[in-house]
């Protein structure tokens, strides 16, 4: 059933319509600087489609909670435990109730964790509840940043993974992502690239205009028009909107946001005793002064901390040999390489290492290096992640020298860093003819206990054309790699990790 909703008017004075059914299949990206009318556009879309499709709104500032009174949305305060959020999300999908997840009042790290938990729960819903849902995420650059910022790494990774699932694989589960951002340059490219419909508003920075022009298939010289757009005007393109770039002015809305653009208003008449009024302390002032001041240090990225640690170690190593008598001679490059291989084997041999973040393991790695008097960082963080993934794959010398393994390493660089270990473990099993790892083994390689997430990884690899999955007559899983013509032996996906045959890392 085709349902067209009215979004406003075109530059020719005709009605600008949006096909909801097509939108559910092709997703939407909205971009515009602050004050361009981006939130007004989202509100118009939500109001016009409220009676046709279930809606879930991820609302960082609590601006959309006013939809509840007019359209019956359930307002969900994100200040809940992880289990509560998962339960709410499951019931939202089961009973097909529109809701607004308000993140107002939470710190940015907690906002990212809450949004990730809620989105993942929507994504992981049982197949019987895969009804169509319009998932609107405002300020999407917060949850899918293009680069690491001043936030906790685990929160960034969780939020980015949830947004990637929403935009890349949500369609099969009935989830249609509508994401809005102030800065295209700050939004992860793999998230933005999955949208097929675009509404581009006013923007001034060259890098954002260039990306907007690329997404719309326009000449970069035409990108200058984005500077001249009026508030509430957007350039529309996509199968649900228009086959050619079309200027659209968004129509009025029925509800209003709790926060709005500031308006000029005259100052009140100042009282005659204004100085006494302002400068005379009150009892409340003294009560506030008694409260201890919190000295909150500015958050620092993990990379900055690691860099300082390695510089400190390098400075210690710069002390002349004569000043530290009895110290062992520094290791040669060959000895350092042997030490790196042995240390990575020790780290991966620990069954709990898979559940520790890469930043924690890297810090452990650097600490071991300093204990051996190795100057600086033996490996950079990206190199450490790749070498760690290779170590977890437990590749022997013969396999490592094969052409198929070199192809697998090249393919692994096309995979997100947190999934390289999983990909190489599967590739090694295929090259060596071993049984396909179970869901639990794949989950442990990633650092999670969720078997369902492990199956999502395999589906994602298959969607990207890296692997092909099939089953034998007994229902056991086989994963094939067409790029180097190898496949795993049949393996039981439901087998327990403890029951699977494994090779000791020291062998």
C-alpha cells in the first residue's frame, strides 16, 4: 500500500510528498546546521506519518516529548538500568507502540550507552515482532561519530555498532532509520552511506557542502546553493522523495518543541536599588558556598594516555647505560619481534582476554614491554589490534606463509577493527579445513556472550560479499571464502565453546 504524506511545498508551488512505504525500505538522512529547521522537518515527518507507521524517536534533548499528548507516544526516560531498557524495547516492538526515548539529563557517555542498548534491543527482537518501525535519531553524529572523541571507547563503540546495525541491516527486521545531523563531516561514512533518501538543509562549511554534493550526485560547484537556503528549506533527493534534486519548503507543524530559537524581547525597567539587589548575599548563597567543589578532570582519549605512557618509557630508556649499572642490554629488533609474538600468545591464552577492551590489553602489552626495558611502544594501537587478531586466529607458520592467508589479511583490512579477530578466525578455519566455529566461539572471539550477535557478524560478512554461508544435509554450518576458494568443514553452530576442539596457543 502506497502512502504519501505531505511534507510541504516545492519551489514550483506543488505539494512535496514523501512515500512512507518506500522510505521504510530505503532510509533517510537529514543534514542542516543549527537553526536550519532540521528538528522542524523531523517533527513534520513524525506528525504526518504517526497514524500510518509505528515510530521510535531517540531524543537527546527531550524536544520531541510534546508529541506524546497529541499522538499518543509513550515517553521513556533513559535513566534506567540496561535490563529495564531492553525490556521496554522488547515490549515496544511486541505491542507496536510508538515511543520517545528521551536522553535529556544524561552525560554524553551515558546517552550513547542508553541509545545503543535500546537500539540493539529493537534490532534483536524476535522474528515474530519484526513489524515496520520508523526509527528517528536526532543529532546522529553523537551516536555514530566519524572519529574517536572525548568519550569512553566502550560507549563510542557500542553506539556506533548500534547505529551501523540500524542503517545497514535494520531493513530486514522492519527498522527504517531516519537520522539527522548538523555536520556530515562528523557522521561516520558507513552509516551515512546506507541512506538512499536525502534532505539537505543550510550549511556553511566547505567540507560539509562537498559531502552533501557527493551524496546528491551534484557538481561540487553547485554545492554553494546550500549556503543560500532559507530556514525550513531543503534539497530533496531519493526514491521516496524525488528522482532529481528538488527544493522543498517544509510545512507547518501541530505541536511545538519545549525549547525554541531565542526571541528578542525588551529588558524590564531596572529597580532603583539594583546594585543592592544584585550584590547583597542571601542565605542560599552561604549554603551553596559550604558545598565542596568538585574538581572534575577533563576527559582524555585513550590514545592520549597511551602516548604519554610510551613517551615516559622512552625518556627512561634515554638514561645512559653508565647511570644504571647491572641493567641488561637492550633487545635487538629480532628479539623484540620474538618477544611481541610470545607476549601476544600469552595475552590470547587467557580465556578472559576476549572480554577485555583492546585499550586495556594494549596497556597490559605496553606494561610488559616496559618491564623488559623496551623503549617506546613496540607496536602502535592499530598494529597491535591487527597482530592481536592474528594471534587469536592461532595461525601456524605454514598457513601464515600461504597465499590464501595473505589474501585473508588483505580482506581483513576492509573489516572494522573490532571484527578483524572474528574474520581471521573464520578464515584460518577455512584455510586449514577445520570445523566452522560455533556461535559461542565466535561471540567469545569478539568479547561478548551473545550468540545472536555472533550470527549477526556472519550475516554482515555475507552482506559485504566476504563469505558465503550454507549448511550440509545434517544442518551443520559451512562458511566459504570465495576470494581465496576455501571453506570450513561442517560445524555445529549451537555447540558449547568448551566442547569444541582447540589447538593450544603455545604449540
